[in-house]
């Protein structure tokens, strides 16, 4: 089977944009007050340890979107094309991207559990959305 790499890249780009928008909603709308409270309590840093984190995070989401688009394109022959397969791929990999680390943060980090819950949702829901968009764009 030959993959359409142009469509994979286009799907990854579009999926990354959608995931980036979801990330903005998660971090700058939903969690902004929790961040301020945690920073005020001294349980979260006010500035990132790495100065390059702000541009690196969207880049990370684009790389993950590429992985999702590539895997979706590869499994279409086995699972069938369409939104059902895209949701399946996004759901499974979104779980792998988001659940384990955020579950441990919820158990051990000193800031409120609502923060890692939403970080998990940022990854899990974002992965599903990105894969749906990539799947919608992909053509053999």
C-alpha cells in the first residue's frame, strides 16, 4: 500500500491547528484561574523552566498530529476509512499521550487535580479532533 504523503502532511497541519486551538481554550480559558491560584500558592512556577517552551508546545502538537495522520492513513486498509476509524485512532493514541502522566500528576503533584485532568483532556480530546481533521483531509 502506498500512502499519500502530501495528504498526510496537509492533515497533520490542519489537525495541528485544530489541536492548537483546543490547547488555547484549555490553557487560556478553562485553566487560567487555576494556574493563577497555583502560582500564588507556590505550587506551580509562574514562568516555564525552559524559555523555548511557548513555541515548542505548538510544535509538539504538530508532531503528534503528524503521527496521528500517518497512523490513520496506515490503518485505513485494515479498519476502514472514515470518521469511525479516525475517532478510534485518536482515542487510543490520545489515551497514550494524555492519561498516564496526568494520572501520576493528579496523584503526586501539589497543585489541584483539576489541572492534570484538563491537561489529560487537552491531549485526549485534541488527539481525537486532530485525527478527525486529518482523516477528513486524507485521500489515497
